[in-house]
């Protein structure tokens, strides 16, 4: 994925763009440079264009920040489907109203496999985020496999994952939960917070680069909306209670929406997700399970299946406890899931090719028969003319 490159704040083009862009929603000189690198041919002095950012996507309209305004605009006709966090070009239409003319390439993208079982398509949840905050509440049992799966997706997005432990004031065992998370999320920073008493809020803000975008990802009732309210300093998100029986909360957040902070940081709350199907997450698997891949490379045989083969480093690590059985089984499960997805994608591509090939053959056959019939009719007409003479 393409990353933003720095640009001098004293650049004339950049400084001019910063004054006209949606600075409340993360627009900066660096983003202005990115717009300059992705200009549209239709934009000119006679047809001026403005930078904007998608704040929320509704069923029929897109809420876009343009300068200091928030505009409800229709979906673009041929610029692709925007998602929350996208940077977009805004320009006039024939009636003089503004419209979305183009969606810039995403420098980061959080995706998951669509929920239904046989799908091989991706659902893009957010774009252009710098940090993905994986929210882990302490008031429910820690699901290790879910945390690993979510961190794989976070690493694969192109953003930096950050584990945010919430509700630390509710449980005596909060330190134990934090300790487990730190061990499991090796290589990922962990921040402990309590939105109710403000604990950890400053520490969380210190982990965010200036004018960055933080996406909060976690199950319903994990405290994402409460955390956003604490970061903003007043209630901007509705919050709800969590059932004590199954630890499930109501979906108080029903859509992904950007929330600006006073210092230029942008937050994005997301609806709680119960499942997170991986989608082409090879890079994320390498980041999250690099130790397992390294062990596999130490096996005596390069084609080791890691079962009963002699000299298997993976089985040796499982035997002495260096590699946890649960972690190894989850690694295998995720690998099988991604392999099945690849097979479905190949099958879908094969079916699409066959349909296209069939249409071309059938269409070509019809065209050929039509041409032969026309030629026969012309010859018959010519013979009739000669007879009449």
C-alpha cells in the first residue's frame, strides 16, 4: 500500500492546500502533497476541485468534510464506492452543485471477508487510518484466538496495531488480563485505560502521531464509545449497558463515523463485530506468527508437514512448551481458512471466465450464422435479379 511521504510546511502548494482542506479531519501538508500527486484531469481553473474526507457513509448519501463544511453528497457515479476515512476530490456537477469526482488510493485499508460462508469478497471497514486500536475489555473472559485473528487483520491493513485494555476499574483481575494480553500480543504496544476515571487517557494519546487517525475495533459493549467520549471530553457517542449473562452489549454504534479531536487527531468508532473473517492476510500472518514460521524453517526437511516427521522443530517446540498448543492450532485454523478463501476466489474467477468465454463463443456463433444468412440472402437476391433480366 502507498504511504504518505513528508512534505515541507513552507511549500507554497502544500500551505495553500492546508488552508482549504478539512483540517478538523486530519488534513495536513502531508495529505495535501498526496492530493497533488493524485490530481484529476478534469480539475482546472475553470473546473476547480477541492479535497474532502468521507466522515460517514449512509444508505443513500455520503457525509463529506470539505473545508469547514459537512456536506451530504450522493454516491459517485464512476469513482468507486467510498468508505469512511477515504480522501476524495470534490467538484461541481452540471447543475453547479458539488459531487464526489474521485477517491484517492488508500494508504491503509482494514478489510474482512464478507460474513456469509461461501463469500470470497472483501468488506472494507475503514480507510486511511494510522493506528488500529484493538479494544479488549477486562469484564469478560479473554478470547485468545479472537485477539490473534484481529491483530493479524490489523497488521495486514498497513496501519500500526495498538491493544487498548478498557474498563480496568471494574475488575480486581485487570492486571492478570493485561499480563496475558502483553504475552499474546508480542510486538504490539498495550495501553490500559479506564474511561470512567480518566486513567490511561493521556498515555493513549501519547501513542498517537500528530494529526493521525485512530480506528477502534472490538466487540459490542467493549467500551469503544465510552472511550471516545473520554478522549473528546464530552459525550459525542451514545453508550449502553452490557448484559451480565453473556457479556454482550447493544450496538450503540450503528455506523462507522469520524470524530475529530481538538488537536487534529481523528477517531473512528466502529459497530461491534462478532466475527472477523480474514481476507488475503499473508502480511498480517507473517507479523503475528513470525515465530511459528521461523520454527518451521528449522525443520530437518523443507517439506515437513509438522506431524510425525523426524527432526520437526515445530513438534519439538510443542513438546517442550516453547510453542503453545492453542497458538499452533489457531495458526493452522487461520491458514486453512485463508487457503479455503483462495480456492473459492479461484473457483469464482474460473466461473466468471467460463461465463465470459461461453458468451463470446455463443455470441460469436450467432454473429457468424447471421453473417452467413445475410450473405446467402444477398446471393439469392442477385440470382433473382439476373433471372428477371
